[in-house]
């Protein structure tokens, strides 16, 4: 079993945070000392004159025992590159690497969540694929069964391979109970064109409980 995995996606708004939280909760159920790390958290929330990390706040709704950390907290729901420019913050990759190594040493398993996809701008001169290579992480790619996602997913796989990034597998998120023709055939069509392992298929469930999340992501014990 690895001691860390990087969660990326083939697009934005496909549920990377939802998947990251689900994996954390399932690992916690296995009595793992779990950590959740964000190199960048854009879209910071202002509350009581403090900045809060929205993804970490979402995780806290489910668990108070999972440790959390970010390296950079940035205002603006935009790419880390643009957010760092807007906030006039200089990003230092060595800080991210040191933060992660220190944080990982405190955990049995660490889930690392990126932003956007592999070609999302991180900071000047670096895309997220460069961040992942620098951190020496294996990735899980999150996708959804919507029309057009096979194209996005195959391009993400190709990008990872060209950048010598190891792929642990795919997670299909937001699988509806009532499927269109495209959604019904999504997995077969996808696997006809790639040989990456599908780690889990996550139903499009509304307002899941902690127990729901732990059951849905129970495959995390095999990561």
C-alpha cells in the first residue's frame, strides 16, 4: 500500500474534493492515521476576519480527526497561478515539498488534492503535472461519465504518460442511477481505448452521510 496519492482530474468541477474526502473517510474507517493535503487552496472564504480553506471546511463536516494542511491559501475561485498573482503571493515549490514531507511523516496515509487538471497553471513556469513530478507522486484520475469525458480522460492519461507520471487508476464519479446511452456505455467505451485500472465507480448521490461515504469508497483499503 502506498503512503500517499495525488488526486487529479480530467477537468474542473468533476468532484476531486468529494473523492478526496471519500477516500480519507474510508481510510479513517480502516483505523488509518489519515492526512489531507492541498498544495494550493484557491477560493478562500473570509469569516470573522479570517481566511478559511473551503475544501478543508467541507472535510471537517464529516470528521474532526483527519489532519489537514495546505501550503498556500488564496482568494479568488481561479487557477492557483492567477490567484497568486491577484493576491501578490510568490509561490515557492520548495515550501510545498517541505510541507508535504513533514505532513506525510505524521500520517499513515496522505491524500493530496490538486486543482483543475494536469495542465492547470500552478505558478509561473509550472503546470500541475510539473508539481506532481516534483513531489514524486502517483496519481488517481477522477472523471465523470458525461458526454465528451472520454476525450478529456484519454488526453489526461496521455499527458501523464508523456510526463512520466505513474497512474494508480481511474475513479468514475457522479454515475447517475438513470443513465443516458452514452453514460450506460461509458466504461466499456473508455476501457476499449485505455488499459488503466478503474478503482471505483461512485454513484451520483445527494447529501451522503459519513457512513455512506465510507461504504462507497470502501475500495480505498486496496490502494
